[in-house]
C-alpha cells in the first residue's frame, strides 16, 4: 500500500536519478550560438537596409540626375564635330578648319590590333562588364573618401564614351566637371549605351571620339597627326603609342616628351602580351623601335595662307563660323596649286631682288664670342630637324660670321657646318639710300657691311643664282659648276601682292596678300587701297574710245581714236577749291609735243593722259571707272588720270579681265563647290570646261551655261582697241622687257609707278590668264623705294616669271577681231596715214581710221583749266 505522502510514481522504464546541473562550457557555447544568430539577423537586416537604401538612392539619383542625361543618339544620326577641309581645284589640301580635329572612320577600317591595344591599356574587362567596373568604382570611391574629393579612375571604355557624349552635349567645362552629379550622369548614360548598342558599336563611338592630344580627336586624326598615315596603315609600335595617350595626352606627348611616350608604349605592349594579344617576339620588336613622330603638316600656313584665309572668310560670311568649324564642310576652292606655287616663287624671288636694291639694313644681331657655343648648339638642333649638317642650294640658314676679309667671309652655321660667303654674293649690301643708283653703289669690300660676330641670314647658292652677270665667271671658276657657297640675305621690308584669275571661268587661280602671313594677315590684294599710277591710264583711254570725241575736232563730230592727237607739253592745273597748283610731268622729264593716243599710252606719257581725261570730263571718267569695275571712291580732279586715287589690286584685276574678255564682265569666284558633311551640294560654280572637275559637275555646269548671258560693260570694238594698245606696250613700250613672251603667247599689259616710287604695278594678261602684281611699302610715311624703281623694274619681272611658268604648255591664242574693227597704218606721232619707219598698224572702229582728208595736226588747250608753263 502506497505511502499517502508520496507523489505520482515515475513511469516504468524511466530513471529515477536526478538531472545533472549545466556545465560552464555548455553555457558558453549556447551564448556564442545566440550571439551568432543575432549577428546574422543584424547583418541580414543591415544588408536589406543597404539594398533598400541603395535602391532608394539609385531611384533618387535617377530622378535627380537622369532628367539631365542627354539621349543616346542613334548611330545613323550621330554627327559629332568634324573638321572642314578646303582643296585646290587639283585636289591639293590647302586648309583645315576645326574646333576638334576629328575624322570619323568606319569600324572596319580600324585595325584589330589597335582595338586590342586600347582595351589592354584602358579596360581589360571591356567585353565582360555591363558598362561599369565594380572594382574600379570601389577603388575610385576609396580614393574619394581618403582624399576628400572626387578623383578620376575606374572609368571603363563605355564610361569614357559616355563622358565624350556629355561633353559634346553640355560643353567642355560642364561635361568635365569632377562632381558626383557628373559621375552619376556618366554612369547612367553608360548603362544606356550598353543596353542599346553592341560592344563593337560602343568601341566605334569611343575610337572616333577619344582625345589623343595635339588637337587629335579619334584614331584617324591621331594617325595623321603623329605619323602622317591613315589608321589602317599603322604599325604595332605606332598603335601602342596612340593607345597609351588617352590617360594623359599632354604628359605622354611624343612631340614634347618622347621618353615618357616610350615608357607608356612599353606598358601598353606589356598589357597586350599579358592578355595574349601579341607574342613575346612581337612585343620585343615593337618595344625596340624608337619613337618617331612627324608633326601634321600645317597646310594652312605652308600652302597658301592668304588664299585659305580669304576662302574661310567667304564661307563664314554665308554659312557661319560654327558650321565651318563643326560640320565637316568640303570646300573646293578656285585655286590651282601649281599657279599658286608659281606666283609664290616669283613673288619671293622678285621681292628679294628689289629689296637688295634698297640696301642692307644690317645683321640680326652681333653675338659676343662667349655666346657662340650656345648659338651653335641651337643651330645644330635646327639642322638635325632638316636632315643633318649639309649645305643645300636655295635653303635659308642663320649663321655667325667668324672671319671677314675684303673678298671672303667665313660663316659658321653650326658646330659641324661652316661655309664661305664671297664678296660677289653680298655686293648689294650698301647702306640704304633711296637716291642712290643701284649698279653704281655696290660695295667693294665685305668689311664695309660685315663684322665678326654678326648674326646673318644666308642662302645656299651657286654661281647661277647670283644676279650680277659680271660676277658669275669668277664664281664659277672658284666653286665649280655646281659648287655651293653662301649668299647674304635679309628679311624684306617691302611688301608685295598678286592676283591671278582665269577670265573665262572666273576662277581666282592664285593670290598672295603679302610677304609673310605669320607676320601680318593684312591682305594687300583686297584690303589695301593704293595709288595705281599709270596702271589706271587704260581706264581713261578706254572711256575716250567708248564715249569721247576727237580732241582736235572743233565740231566734236569725229570719235576719239587711237590716232587722235594729244598735246604733250608742260601744263599747270589750278584747283581753286583746294588752293592747289598741280604740274604733271612725264617720267623722263621730257615733252614731245603732238603725239597720238596710241603712242602716249604705249609709252605711258603723263601729260597726254591728263589731256585725254580733260577731253572725256572728270565726272564721266569717274562714272566710266565705276562701271567697268572700280569700287573705291575716286577723287574728282585731273590727277586721277595719273592714278592718284587709290584702288585695290582686286578691282584692277577685274577691269583688265574685262578688257581681256573684249568687254564682258567676268564672273569671279574663289569657290568652285561647297558640300556639307553628307555630300549635299550647298553651292556650285563649276565651269563647264574645268578639266579638274568631275564629269557630272561639268555636265551640269554646261546646262547652266546655256542660259547665261554675260553682262557687257564695254563694246567689243573699244575693248579690242584697248587690248591691242596694251599688247603694243609689251612690244614697244614700258613693258618691252616682257616682250619675249609674245613669241609663244600674245600678252598685253600696263606698268604703273607712283610719285617717289612708293608703289610699283604691273597689270597684264594673255588670252587665257590675267595677273596683277603690286610691290611697295605699307606706309607712305616710310622711305620710298629707290628713285630708279618703277613698275617695269620692280613688278614686271615678278609678273613675267609667273606668267611664263603658268602658261607653259598652253597654246598661244590671240584675241579675235570683232566685225566692227579695221586696221590702218599711221604715223605714231602725227596720226596721219603712213608707211615705213615711224608707222604702225593700229586698230580702228570701222569708218574712223584716218584718211588724208581727215588727217589733222595741232590741238587745243582749255584756257579755263590749263595754262602753259614757261
């Protein structure tokens, strides 16, 4: 029987022994497990919160910054800024215009190895990441935290492409801001790029956008800028050098820091090898190559800077500067590169000759002997860039006189190059004196001009290059047929300008605005208004031939002709309004009495020109000059007969073109054709007979020509008579030294010289080419050219050399005789019909040639305007 005080009995099978107390170790384990569970829960909660916060931040960032992210362009609508190019008619590049020098090339043209080089150098995980590199971003974030500001780094090629698009959309300053806002926008745009484009398409955008230093945007521009190649022609070391530039184009510039560029190239080659893109042998061979780069040619400065600048202004006036700099216009100018080269060579040679006749201005400097080594080291650098220490014909050098004697000076051009300067090559170096006659003022000793230590400009020369024939035999004997020596040179203070145009197409084929564009961009062919001197006289005579009456016909019923008599005698013209008294004189200071208009024009006589202007009238002459092409304001007085009012070279060239065209106005242009970046024609002035133009352009031009009626400014008869008289100027008159050209090509023209020889002109033409040359000083308050300088001596030789080269190979064509022209042999002094000595065949309008009955002598002087000077 159970004890009443006991509880329920334990089930059978259970131990009745008491449970042991928990040990300390067990308690510790349980505590660790609980703590671990708590940490896991906390970590998961924190991670969740981070995800939520990150998602919220991403959403906020997208809402905050995504609105400003520019849209991703369609590839077929991506039109980045690209350079505009200007060409000569013969496809020679003459200028580039740009803000960013970029040329877009297709992906297929870019070599595979170049693509690999960029990936190895900039983004090894490019084909694996979604547009951003987590590790790179983390590294950039760490740098930001440790430095306290946003730094570069961590950008993938996709992000760099996005950055370029931001810069294009927002501008350089805003697009390159180092802010969180810009980084977020860049990342968002990169993600969008990855979503819309393939990796290859992103690479194409990147490789045409990336800045690679020295104005180069994109790989094609860099290939041209550093190696003068197309991108597909690059070698492995060249590719590696270009691929190393994006990180710091200035720091790794191969022009400025070739050693740094070589080290960076070494890094790129190593990365390519590590990625299995090249073999060890390829790496070693490329790494061993020296860094050889070539500055992109300055086509603007080297080819035709004045012409290129005029084209730029012309295009900007019509299409705006932004379109010129960004929209990749293709401009075919009217310039012919050969004509331009002939004009430049003739101008440089001619200016130097005329400048030598002005005298020697002295050395550039006199260098103390202690400074010679430093100067010679500088000379050596220049010589090395030119290809070594060797003397070359017609090349300019700078040197120091180390010895000087009466007949010979020694000039050191560097540590390894010394040459002789003989007296014969410096005889011109007298002290400037505008009153001295050049041949009688030559120096007889080099010591009169040179001293030891003088820093000189010299030219490599042979005996053929020395202009004084009397000196050439001795030079040939001393130096041999092709031996080189130095000739003394100096920078001319004179300026010169040339305009040449095809009168039928209207193309301006050559133009020079001054001696040195870098020194002065002032275009003397267009912007300089100068007194033309006697080059204006054909305007006066053509006006008389068109409108005037015979000067000696009391009834004024007979028209003015080439045989009309003009009085060449001393006169004084009073100008009561300005209280001036003017006394025109002939160049030779002599007077011939009665002369025909033809004789007066051919020999450029001044007083008869004034009489011709009096015959037509001042106002009528001014109106006539304006009608046939003079746009500058002319003084309304008798002095304009002698070219006292300023005109531009361009205006005179158009006037002489009108004579050449027998009276019709030329359609002048500096542009043949302009296209936009898509090849669409913006304007086209192609001449149907232009042999350089594509056939399609010529056919279209031919159709357009069918409906063109040229504007007639002068009757064919007047223009023909004027042209024939100007032709005789080159045979018997002031331009007779050019007469030998008539053996191949009939030519016509007129010299011009102003008082004190401040301006010298020659305006002339063949049937197929017109050219005008001006030589002079920019300022009238400076010393004039020598008193013996004139248009025939200073300007004509330049014109003649240019025309001889420019016309070479062309057939000689004469001017067709209009139906209303007849010819008669007359005495050039009396105007009477004559034959034999003193007679010349002259053209006349039908019915106006002199006969025995119509012949006359004597002349009249208006007493209200002129009085005889005793």
